[in-house]
C-alpha cells in the first residue's frame, strides 16, 4: 500500500477533509461547501490512515474558524488585498463574506493551482480572485508575488499551514520580501513551539518525512525571530483557549484546564503558546 501522503501538497487534501467534517455538523462553526469535493477519495484515505488523524481534527477546525474571524475583521479594518501563500485547497475567496472589491490571490505550485482551477470551475468568487503559480521555496519569486499588493493596499499575507514545513531561512526570506513591499501591512499565520513539534513528530514524522515534508519551523521565541525582520506581533490566539471558546476541545478539556491553573504562571503561559494563530503588523 502506498504512503497516504506522497507530497507536501497532499496535506491540503487532509485539511480539506477536516473542513468537510465540520461543515457536516449541525452546529458547524463554518460552512465550506467545496471541502468534501476538494478532498476527494485521497483526502478521505489520508484521514483514515494517518496516525491519530481524527483525534487531531479539533486544532485544524479551530485554526480555520479563528482565521476566518480575523480575516473578516481585518478587511473591515481596511485590508483591501489578500495574498494567500501556499493556498492549498483554501476556499475562503469563495465562501467568506467579502466585499466584492477585495483582491484575493491564491498562490501555490503548478499542480495545485491546476487542480484548484479544475475544482473551482464554474464557482463564483465573492471578490476579485486570481490564482498565481509560484514555487515559494525559491526566494527569487517572492518579490513578484508580493508586488501584487502594489497600488491596491493595505494588504495582508496569509501563511496558514505553511511555515512549519519551512526552514528558518525560508521563513526569513518570506518575512523580508513581504516587508520590502510597503503596502503589505499585516501577516496572518499559525505557529507551533519546539515542544509541540516534538509531540507531532512522534505521530506523523515518518509519514511526512517520507513525502519530503518534514515539520521544521517552530521558534522558541516568535517575537525574537520576527521582530528583527520587521514584523511585530499584535495578536495571538491560543489554539487551546480558542478550542474552549468554540467548544471544539479534546475530551475532558475542562478538567485539564482547571488542573493547569495549579501550575506556575510561566508554565501556563508557555503551554498556551504551544500552538496558535498569530497576527503580525509591519513594525
């Protein structure tokens, strides 16, 4: 039997299945009418064969819901262009409540863009939407990608589910190239810490490394990493805290939450920052 994940882009099928499962709940936090079709049979197979895949649905669902909230809010606050890097099978340009004047660019590798164009054929985006082909591992292409914000800012960059698969140097390349475009004002991403990365590797390292998709980027101090590159954290949403708010937690989450209050404050704060959604603003 072949490995469930053969390329890093296959993780998009996996995440789309999580969105499909949430959409099909009677109390869904969001609705993605495209998700199950986008995931397809391979997405279902990945979900069923990856170790603990179903048990790990909750952080992916929380991440999607939280990012939806932040994106819609930042657009109200003035963002007029969105550059979605490594877009995968993200359907936000088609499913969110967006003003029709928003410019939205979904950026990914050629095969993924071709698949997206096939799957979204006939669908009407909520805004001015464009697909861009780019290999983001090549820093030389980044200035041209970010130049799409020129003349149409303020702009926001999204790197959902991307940075963890990159090296420190590749993340720094993205940070510098985005900062070099003055109209890019915000950067929305998810981040993990080294402790969480070690936990995830125990379940998924062999599957992801075999597909040349090892998890790598997990700064111990995100502020110390990003601030010298021009990006200041203005909001952090802990995945754990948001899971309690949104009622998408692990079993006995309330008990573990009460128990954690007995720990020293520094330890509690560190646990809350193990995983989260982070919004940067150019410094």
